[in-house]
């Protein structure tokens, strides 16, 4: 599972009760084990129902039992029987809309198979529980545009099992420590394609225009990994060692499907090689669906992606911004699907590996800098958000969906990267291999991973697991230096300033002196450690954490000269980045020289960073770097660098660049074209508006679409109201519309005509009320409090009471006009 972009902006808890903090979350007790699940399903699009027949084979796990408790959410149960010699023998059962308690016909012994049959109707719209930001729904089964009334999207059906929503569409034991083989027969209109786990083993056309597709999964996997999808798709086929690798996309994206997904076979090969476990499943499909409730999901052999994966040819010129998701979900086929967390508490066993695979893939495919950049960004994502007090393995939580956060993902991924550095690549990957082969087709907990590492390395690693897996927080380091020329000793003082106890950390310290680098491997474990190193003269640089892998925050008291040396000689991505960050804040010639060097850094990510960090409000910087920025904006081989340089050039507000901006607006890269349009706006709003109007009739996406909308809504006058209102109204729903909503609201602040203003508010209110149910709890407060209430206050403060009152009338009753403070 990977979250959509917004998923980590945690909302404060509205529920005050903290009783969950006392509930230890155990792994589910296994009374019965799933063995095989056979489903026969068809769909009622008019009701968003699914008619299902399920044959579920189970056996008691160890102890004999005469009852079975299945998860089955909001279903209509028509029949429950046991199959004996092909005959249905009715069983007694009770059902409370969540649990189906069945009295078996006798007591079954441990390991003794039996098969129950259930005839049911799944009614996903009856599910009332809300999702989380990470997975914004629990309906399990989703009918998209089922009546075909919405022209902006195709009709589709898809499922989302994680965490415990598969039991909305079939009765099962909906726990991650269960596994089942399965066979699913879907009867659909012949115009649709279907996808499920495993292999399509049969297609049967019927005379009524329908068809039954049967998918079979012969290897056991957890119920939350089962999936179905139905819709009209183009299927593009690749292969890996004779296994089919396919991409299901909307027809429009068939020509670019390989540009988006085409690295998949190489990824499968790479991940098979690093894990030493050949891709374990019979084939691998990826499908893109509409209105998905998260980012993507690693259903076994059938990963499901949200529509953000579908980028057009011009978007892809700027780079495939979905490739890390493709890597993430693919690595889950090993870590998650082949070996599965035994409980949600251990979700990091799935997610830290998937997150870490993004770094691995970047490093392998695009070089060390690209891998290090991804690792660095993951660390920042964790440090910048609230994850301080959360253990990686968390036995106490309010809702299992809360575990899908920056701790389980990004912090977990960084911990794996540290572990890899600590034990070395060869031991690291050998340990992963041992873990995967020992626990294959089973569930695992974090200790299983520790045992594999201990077996391979011969080391006791309890301390590492206790500190990082069963503990919280991270070290905050204060690092300072001293050199004593009499006894020829360099000292490093490392203080751990975090609250709580000191972390035990193995650290590589590189001492650069006399043209040589000496590496010292040391351990620190105190709140204040002093390290001493021999040095015949003052070192040019002492580089603590020489491989830049520590998960920490740090205050490093290096000098500018240290950083200049570090940029040139230590040389890793983070070494160079730290030097750029420091130099950008300094006002002297040496620092500026470093910035000039960094503008030509060999890695595009650091060229972009350097441009962004330039302090061009400072005239001495501004004039010196201008020709360099102009050169980058024209000649850099990477579109995103050129785009960033154009953005910086816009800040010069010089008419001499007009022709260049105008030309760049037609660049094939959306980022370049979009930034050129915004830069033109900084010198000539009329010309920018004209360009935006011309472009607005074209079908463009990405950064250019955002720039067009920003230009249109920022610079248009009130007389353009009708066209701008229509543009907003007709814009397809989704993330793009949400961005547009904010531009439109800014525009409405300038609209004085009362009728137009009301019309504009009505359009915003319509889009609010049409928000799909699964997003409402997040989108509605934003639209009400930030957008609408913000507009009301703006109108009120400029004396337009009628406008303000109209907005308030559209808000929930608890919102009301704020008191205007009286001047005493
Ligand atoms: Zn994931």
C-alpha cells in the first residue's frame, strides 16, 4: 500500500477517549485456518450490489472445534450450509452484520478440512465506518460511475482489501495471519475486462452478452491481498522469464503505458536478484483505476494503482513520477505477499521494506545520488511530521489504519538503510534471503527478521531491535570540534540532546588531513561522547557519519571551509547538499563560489536545489549568478533543471527575457512551459493572460495546467467571470479540481458583482456536496473552514455584508459570522 500525497497531514484527534492506549493488540488467535476460497460473483450496477456464492474450505488450526466465526460485513446472507458428498446440508448460524457465527455439523479435529457454502449479497454502500487519510474508505468493493451518468469517467468496479475490508465482498477470516488459495469466477458484460489474483484459467461467453472469467491463485496468500477489477481497459503485455507482465490502462494511455510501467520486468529481475528469491508468483499485472481511495495496493500478482499513475507523454518528459510507487508495490510481492506481517502492529514488516525498495531501485537504476536523495527525502518526511513518540512496531493503537504513517513507512525504510550499512550489503541481503525463505507463505513478526540477521551475522542484535523496532524517537546530535596542536589530537564532541535515553550508535568518522582520509568506526552511547583522533595538523574536515546514513537530526558546527572541503572531497549527495545549504546562508565570496560550483553539480537534484537556495534578493549574488541561471534555463540537459532556472529567472522581472519566456511556453515539458508562463506573468500580466487563454483550450495536464489556471484566475478581471466560472464547473473532479478550487476562491475575492459572486459560491458549494463519500471527512472541513469561511471573512472585512452573509448561509450551522471587535 502506498498513500496518496495528502495522507500524512494528520488531523488532530477529535475523539478525546484514550482508552485504546491500554489495549494491547494481540495477533489474531487462529481457531480455524482458511485453506481455499472459491467465489462465484456477479454484479448489480443499479444497486451497487454483488451477488456472491462462496465455497470456503477450512480446518481447525490445532484444537478441535465445532464452530466457525467468519467476518462478513453488511451482507445479506441467504444460505449457510456445509458441503458433504456434493450436497448442501444447512447449518445453524447467527449474523449481526459483521460476524457470521456458524454451528458446524460436528466437531472437527485439528487439520481436518471441511467446506462451507454461503450464498450472500454484498452491499458495500451499507458500510458506515469511515477510513483514514492513508486508506480513505472501508467499503472493500467500489462501483465507480455504476450508472454511467458521469461523462468524465469510465464505469469500473474494483476492490480494496487492506486492512480488513475484503470481508465486505466475501465471507472470510479477515486477518493478516490467515492464508488461502483462491478461485474467483466473475460474470460481467462481455465489453469489460476483468482482473484478479493469479492466472486467468477460463473465459466463457454466454448468450445474454455476458461472460464469465475464472481466475485461479494456486499459492496461498492473505485475504486482504485478494482483489477484483472490472472495466474497459487496454492491456499491454510484457514478460519476465516467460511470465506474463501486463499493464491495464484506459485506452487513451495505451501508447504511453510502457513509458510508465515498462521498467517493471527489469525491476522484477533486480528484486529477484537482490533478495535471492526468484519472483514467487505466476504472473504480474498492474491496473490503473479511477477514484481509488489511496495511492496503490500490492494485491498478490495484481497491483492496483490510482489514476495518478496515468501520465501523458508530455508529463513523462519531466520524468515518471510514479516509478517509485511501481517499485514499492512490486517489492511488496516479496515483503507483504510472500511473507506477511502477522498482525497490523507489525505492518512495518511490509511497509518499511516497500519504502526501502524505492531507495534501492533509484540507486540501482539512476545511481548513488538518486538513491541517496530518495533516502534523504524519506528521512525528512519522517522528521518533519509527528512520529516522535511512536514505536516502529506498535502494539497500542486506536485504529489499525493509524499505523500507515511516516513511522511505519519512511522511518522504517531509513532503519533498514542503517542496518544495511551496519552489517554490510552482503550480510544484509543474505539475511533478507534467509527471512524470506524461512517464512515463505507464512506470517512473520519483527523478531523473525532479527533472528535471520543474527543467524547470518553471528551477532546478538536485540539492542538494535529494542532501540529501533520496539522503541520510538531518534537521536538529536550536537557535533563540535577541537584541535590541539601540541599533542596533535583532533577531538569531536557529540552530544545527544533528545529527551529520553541516549541512542547506541555505530558511527563512521572520516578524518581528512594531509591529503588523506582515515576512517574510524566508533560507537557512541552516552548523552555526551568525546572522540579523539591522532592528526599531525589540523584536519581539513572531520566528517561524522561518513556514509550519511544515520537517522537523526543534527546541529553540526562545521566552518565554511569545512563545508567547501566536504563538497569537493567527501562527495556524497548529502555531503554536497549540506555544504550547499550552509553556503547559501553565508554572505561572502567563498560561499558564493561554492554556490556557483554547485549550480553545475553533476547531479540534477542538486543543481535544482542550488538554484532554489540562491539568495537572489542579495544584489551581489543576484548579478553574479544571472548569466549562469540563464545558461541553465536554456542548456541544461534535464527539463526539471531548466524549469527551475526559468522560475528563478522570473524573479529578475526583466523584460529582456520576454522572448525567451514566450518561446519556452511552447516547450514540450509541462514544467518548463508552466514556469515560463508564470515567469512571463511576473513581467507582463496581459501577455501571460493572453497566452493562458490560448493554452486553456488545449488538453494539458500537470504543471502547465496548474500554471494556466493560476494565471487565468490571478489576472483575469471581473468581466471574465462567466468563462472562469464555466471552466471551474466543467473541470473533471479529482486533485486538479481541488487545486483549481483554491484559485477560483482567490478570484472570487476580487468579484464584487453580487449575482456573479453568489453564482461562484454556488459552484463551490456544488463541488463540495459532490465530494465522493470516502473523501468527505477530509475535504469538507477544508472547503468550509478555509475556502468558504475565508471568503466570508474577506468580504466582511471589505464591507460587503450581503456577500459575506450569503457565504455563511452555505456553511454548516455551527459556523457563523465572527464578531467584529469594537474599537473602544
Ligand atoms: Zn506499501
